[in-house]
């Protein structure tokens, strides 16, 4: 017998949330380790183990992003179990499609798009909270990649000016060792932002079901989300790792260090302010920024264009899948 408030529907939604978190982990493994693996700063097995551990620890650092996802984008009064389930279906579907194609897309925006699409299908566009969507989604969607690109570019300029007399081989040797630290920081920041999105959607489901009286993330939800994303990270998403690590820019350890450090700083700062940024967008643009510091043509802009296309499509595509899922499933539960 289930405890009061718990239903099979709630268990199904929580199961979907854990599945999304796991997929998010292996889909976004490349965000943390692609540069360190491609520059041979870390062996792949060591990089994945380090990333999984750092993701788990990062996920325990706060709940500000979780509250934005669960209570800052759509009206909780217009949300039910089916809306949350369809939001997760939209996000999972888009993540699997882009993973299969080896395209680094945003799991964060897939989840947000799914939530917006499902809630609009259920209660209309008035269920959206415009202020939260504009300030916490759309503005960061545009600005965070730009900030990542510019900071990584400037970091490379600063590094090359400080070490301008250093021999390239000696310079890369130093930064290959430093990249172990920067990769760990990147994985930690990824956990601090991305795991919280699953916490938010799980807490929304619990609040909607009446299991919890207020929108406060329970400790067990934090631990489940942290564990799921770290296990997914341990599984590794090699298709996207290859794209991020070798197809956008030819990376040396100094580039990898600059890209990871600047991206991780931007992401961790966003986590502190409850902004659900895309870790994929930030690290991808940071990699492009480091490559551009050498010369603009160092970046394979054709590959970058494909990544950019996926960025633009993620919100509407996952939203459409979520809305269609709602329209198909709603009659079965009415």
C-alpha cells in the first residue's frame, strides 16, 4: 500500500525524472571531459570517474535552480502529473535524438521546452510566467554563450601574454596537469546546475500531488538527482565527446584549460543566482572562443553552425513533442 498522496502516476513521473537525469548525465558527459580527453590530460576512464564524482558533489551545493524550474516558469496551479510526465517525455526524446546524431544540445532547454509545451497544451499560454521565462531562460540563452566565448578568448590572450617566452611543449605540459583541475571544476559546476533541474521537476510533481505542502526540495530528492546524473555521467556519451573534443577546434591543453575554467565559472555563477543555463552552450562557445584566439579559421564553423541549429531548435522541438504527447495521452486519463 502506498503512503498518503502517493499514486502510481506520481511514481511513474518520478521514474521518468530519474531516467531524464541519467540521460542528461551521459548526454552531457562531453561538457566536462571532452577537452581533457582530447588533449590527453586524462585517460577516458579516469576522466569519466572524476566527472561522475564531481557531478555528484556539485549537485549537493544548492536548490536555487530547482526552484526556478519547478516554480518560476509555469503556474503550479495549472500543472498536473500528466503535464510533468509529458514535459519529461519531450525532453528525453530530444536528448536521445541529438545524442544519436552526436550533436551537443542543451538538456536544460529540452526540459524547459518540454515543460512550456506541455503546460500550454494543458492550460493555454496563460499558464506561462513571462517574467521568469524572459529573465531566467531567454536572456541567459543569448548572453551565456556570448559571455563564455568572450571570457575564453580573453583568457587565452592573457595566458599567451603571460607565457609568451615559454616553449610551446613546456607550456602544454604545464597546462595538461592544470587541466585535471579545470575538468573537475567543470564537472562540479555541471552538477550544480543540471542536476537541480531534475530536482525541480521532481519537487513540482510532489507538490502537485500534495505530498509536500510547500515548494521546498526534500533531501532525498537532492540525493536521488545527484546519484542519477553521476551514474549517467559514468556511462559516458562518446558520440558527443568526439564532436566537442575534436570536431569544433583542434585543442591543446592550454585551450582546454581556458575553455573549462571560464565555462565552469559562468555556470557556477548562474547556479548561485538560480539561472538554469545550458552547460552545453557555455562550454561549446568557450571552446570556440579559445580557438578564435589563435585565428578565426581555426574554428570549424560548419560544425559550429550545426551545433547552433540544434540550440535554436531545442526549445520548440521539445515543446512540440511534449504538447503532442499531452494531446495523445490526455484522452486516456480523462
